[in-house]
DNA sequence: TATGAATGAGATTTCATTCAT
DNA sequence: AATGAATGAAATCTCATTCAT
C-alpha cells in the first residue's frame, strides 16, 4: 500500500474509532462532526472526504461492530470447542455474545437494538473486516456439523438473535427485569426450547 | 372541568397528537418544536407551557401509546374470550398486539424497540390514560384465572414481550427474515415453547 | 402601527439599508449574511425572519432603488416643469436619471444593468415605496399631456431606458467610450432620434 | 507544436469549454473549481496551472466568446454581402448578432450585459482567436468602404452595441417587452435613426 | 506537469429557548 | 394563559487553495 493510501486508511480509521468513542460517551445527538474531527486529529473538511454525515459513519460503525462481535464468537467456538455439535455451538455463540455485551456495556448501548438479524445480515454484506466469509457461510458451517435437521433454520436463528439482543439489552443496561446473571438461565433455557421447537424428527 | 381547563387539555392533546404524527412522518431528530406548535395551531411559546422539551413529549407519547396498545388487547380478551385460561390469554394478547402493529406500522415505527418490558412498566406507571389500573393488576388478573403455576412468571412475560417487539419490528417493518404472516406460526410456536419451559409441575 | 410592528419594520429597514451599503462597498459575493446582520445590529437569525437569503434581499433592494430613482425623476418633473410636453418630459426624466446615476455611482454600480425596462416594471409591481401608483399610471400621465401620438409608446420607452442604463453605465463607471459629459449630447440626440422614429403623423 | 504543447492546449481548452457549460447551466456562483476540473477530466490542482481562479477563466471566456460572435458576423458580411455599404454593413452585423443570440440563448445568458462596447474592445485586445486583427481594423475596414462621413463614429457604434446588447437581452431572455421578432423592426429602425443622427452632410 | 488529499476558515442555516407584550 | 419576535450559539457543510508525492 502506498504511503498516501496508508495515510488515508489511517485517517478513516481514526475517524471511525473516535466517532465510536464519542457516540458511546455523549450519545449520537450530542456528538458533532466537529467533535469527531477534532478528536481524530483531522480537519473538519476531512471528515466529509470519508463520510457523508453523522449517520453514515454511525451505520458503518454498527456494521463493523456487529460483524466483529459475531465473528469473535464464532472464532472462539472454533478454538475452544472445535468438536461442538450444532445445538451446542449455537448456545455457545449466544452465551459468548451475551457475555461480551455484558462486559462491554458501551458497545451494547451503542448497538442498542440494532443488534438484530437484519443488522447482522447487513453487517456481513457490508463489513470490510471479514473479507471472504459471509453470514451464510458461517451458518452453513455450523449446520454441516450437525446430524440433526431443522425446520427453517434461518427463522430459528433470527428469533434467537432478536431475543438475545432485545432481552440482553434490557437486562444489561437497565437491569430489567433482573441482572443478566439472574436472567441467563431462563434466557438460555428459552433458547433451548425454541431450538427444540424447530427440530425435525430424525430422518 | 371548567371551560379554561377544557381548553388547556385541548391544547395539550393537540400538541401530543400532532407531535406523534410528525415523529412518525419525519422522525424525532427532524421534527422541531416549531413544527409541532405550528401543526397544533398554537404558538411556539405555548409548547413550553405544557412540555419541557421534545424528549418530554416523546416519552409521554411512548407511555400513552404503549399503555393503550396493551390495554386494548386486554379489553378485547375480556370481551372476546372471557373464559380463556392463562396460557390461551397470553397467546391471545400476543397475537392481538402483533396484528395491531402490523396494521398500524407508523405506531410500530414510533414505538420501535421501546416496545419492551420496561416501557410497559413505565407506561403503566406514568400513563394517564389508565388511571386506576397497573400492569401488576392486569397480570394478576390473568394469573388468577389460571390453575397452572409458573416459575418466575414476570421473567416469562418479559421474554415474550421482548421477543414479540423485536421480532415483530424486524418482520413488519423490514420484512426480515420474512413477512409477519409467514413468521407468525414459528413465532407463536416459540412463545408456546417458552411458556412450556416455565411451567411448573401441577401442585 | 403597534410597537411590535414598528420594531419589525425598523429591523427590516435596517437590514435593507445596511445590506445596500455593504453590497456597494464590498460587492455581493464578498458580503456575508453575518456582515449584514452585524452591521444592522440584529442577530444572524433575525435576518432569516425577513429574507430568504442574500439574493432575496438584493432583489428587493433593486426593486426599491429602481422605483425610487424613477419616482424622484418624475416628481422633479412635476415640480420643475409642470407644463412640459411629452417629448420634453421624457427627455427631462432621462437626463435626470443620468445625472443622478452620475452623482451616485455606487447606486449605479449596484443596479448595474438591472436598470432596465423589466426591472422598472417589476419595481413598480413590487415596490412598497410607491403605494398607489403604477408605472402605467406614470406613463399615462405623461402621455395625457401630449397632443402628439406615438406608434407603440411602450416599446419606445423600453428602448430609451435600455439605452440610458446600458450606455450610462459604461460611460459613468468605466469612462467608456468617454465620460458622461462628453457622451450626453450624442446620447440625448439619439434618444431624440428614437422618439422621432416613433412619432405618428398628426391625426 | 510539440506533443506536450498540444496536450497542454488540449487541457486548457477542455477547462474553458467545460467551464462555459457549467457557467451557463448552473451560474457562476454555483459552479465550483471542483466542478470544472472534474467535468474537464483533470485534477483540481491542474486548474491552477492554467487559470488564476474562477473569475480569470470567466473573463477569458467572455473575451473569446464576444470576439467570436463579432468575428462571425463580420465574416458573414464579407461572404454574403461583399459589396455592402457602411450603413448596410452595420445593420447587417447588428441583425446577425441578434439572430445568433436569439438562437443561442445560453451564450446570451452567459455574456449577459457584458456584451458591450468595452467588452468588445477588451475581447479584441485579449482574444486569442483572432490574432492579427483588432476591432479598430474591423471598423476601419467598414468605414473605408463608405463614402459617407460620420460625426464621432466610435460613439455611434458604442451606442448601437449597447442598445443591441441591452434590449436584445431583455427581449430574448425575458420576452420583455415583447419577443425579438416583434421588437426587431422597431429596434432596427431605431438603430437606423441613430445612424442618421450621426451622419455628416456630404462633403 | 499533474495529482488529489488535506486543510480550515468561514458561509449558511437552524432551532431551542426566552421574554416583552 | 398565550403569543411570536428575537436571539445567538452551534451545527452542518463548502470550497478555494496548497503542497507532498
């Protein structure tokens, strides 16, 4: 990569990182383009070379962060439980994501309820962090390991992600209806129940 | 209520209604106090006689609309299925809410993912529409009819509401992963599974 | 007029006057809304209560100033030469305008070549300075005094105004092809010739 | 011309042509250096290798376009009416220019009222399109053919050009006070009258 | 010569809030 | 209680110009 190209990527990354910090610290509305540019150490006009406006940079951040989150969970699964079956793998990923969000509340607050199925799909389509993999590939890999078959697996995963994102947010951020540690057994059990509901009789 | 009092309530309602319309049409950020006052046919200064700022009026709207939504579902249950058991009643309410949101997409877009357990709780605390009832009363009434007992019923309802709100939003607004009509059987089935997971063995 | 109304007119006038000063001193491009507001002693936002943008205030100024210029010439004619015939009156007005522009070069530079027939027409339509008179009324009055009849008098006046505005500008501002004093005899003579060319044979 | 020289001229021409298009399409103020460079297919910095700023390129365009306009009229006169007398030649040129402006309204809108005596003079001084001729040469040639003599011919031509430019603009662009077709007889007649007013008694 | 990323001053515009009437 | 003119801080965004490559 040429020096110029390198420098460009550097500036863009700096804008993204500092925007994320500000969004999580002050919120989207209270963060101004000026804030972002200043913190990133670039001129205000430079921001507009890379992003259309505040919402543009936010969307790219959501895509990046969502993809990274899911990707980390999957990578960990491969490392820690390379032999896990499908159901076990799915529960491992759900648990991993919940734990990470619990430890990284600012990330959760930022992703808010955009942490959803469609966000994941979009994130895998747009994210530059993962180049040669798509959500479909991830899921297919998970399925390939499974001898059990499921009715409409995509819908199943959708429901699980929505439930994790939504219930996790409420529990972690507001402690409603109870802290995550208390909620988790019921939440995981419910996920288990949902999976069971989608299981097809063995062929 | 005196004529003056009446007039005041009239202005406040007009502000609330027109704010709701604008929020759903243009979004919160793009709606200004001026817009709201103008559409409501009052002067800008008048807005501040009734609400603190834009976020104040939004919160009151969320509370009102959420409470109305849940209240209508419950009222309908009492009318249509006065003898429904607990589980049946819960499923009826879930279905009712989903249908109403599907038919009233602007309401759904406004409530967004604020359609959650905590919002319901808050809405019942703050809402002026329902004066002498609380969420607890509603739920207790539902439970009283039931002979079956549940482990941690509040968490159960929480999970169901989160799932409905989150999955319903994605499906109705974005058609992701599929339209509501297609999703509903799986969604209702999953709710059923969650309920089952919380059921205690008959005493 | 109420105190508020009075104050409003005051602010608007102040904006108009100070904008005119700045436009003539620094030119349209170099004058900013901030400049105008500051010089007028009002807040920047106040500018936008009265004018859409810089071009809006400029157009109103052109209309006002054009109308005032023509109006002063006509008033002077009535005072100085109440018995002048049509041709004499027209030449008097032409001469009067030329002299005023020559003495008020900033006005001329501002009106530039917008000092034209259509500007006059517009100015009489829009200008608030002259309330109950229109260009047509002025011209009709001039004509009424005349026993001579003209082919297409409106076109005649149009050509004369265009010639005065255009040639006058060049001569006064650039001294091209010669200063006004030198040009005037030929210019007035040419106007005279144009008038003669429009004269109809006596009925 | 070397290949490099050729390439340079090519870039300069491209900048000029595309600037002209943009000026006529969007106006001077709304056209940016970026726009021009982009449309011309060169980098922004390259613009500054050829022109000082936006006003520099505009002035060169006015000079070029004015000179071309007048030149075409004269060339046509030589071809179509090689034996025309002075008065006839002048009227022919006036008519030719009016027709061309009428057919090429964007050119007229661009030249606006810069279509004037001084612009013509400047254009002949600066224009690169006509290398070995000057306005004076043109006019002298016209005059040489004439046996009639005129008082102050330069002023005469000045007045005619101003009248054509100013009245033509109003008529062609705004249709004020009437379309060119309607205006032309009166306009040409007035020019004729002006010429007559400058004619000296035959020696 | 040519490029185009970077600059950053500054222009335009918005809008929540106040306060005199 | 109601008004709406006025404010002015602050936000967004532009763009001519420079300069390292």
